[in-house]
């Protein structure tokens, strides 16, 4: 293949690039959490106010959540969160209680 378009697939599965070269490569929960935290901190640095970063992160979870087992109730909590503290608690619950598919 001359080229590959990854786009949303990389958001949904940040380990996708590694799995293209190594079929046995699986992203760990810790790597996924690190990816999430890096994006969140980047948004917080470049956007004015935590609220704007929160709304950007909530959009990304539409792609990232299906990569977890039993994600529906956690995604609902994430989408309903209005403050960064509530959001972070919902994300921590998801990472702590569910597994990556």
C-alpha cells in the first residue's frame, strides 16, 4: 500500500500504528490512559478555560469508548459531566473498572 489514512481510527485505538507493523502488539490500559491524559493537558494548555477542553474531550469519547468492555454507562457519565472534576471521575472509573477490547 502506498498510503494509509488513519484519522479517527488512531483516536479510537492509539495503538493502531504499532499493530500495523506487529500483529501481536496490543495497547495497554496504561498506554491508553497516558494518551488520554496527554490530549487533555494539551487542550487545557491551548484552549481558554477547562470547559472548552472538557467539551473537546467529550467529543473524542464517542470514538474511544467502544474500545472498552461495557462502556455505555461510563460514556453516559462522561457526556453528562459539566465540570472537569466530574469528567475525570467518570474517566477514572472507566479505566479502573473496564478492560480494553
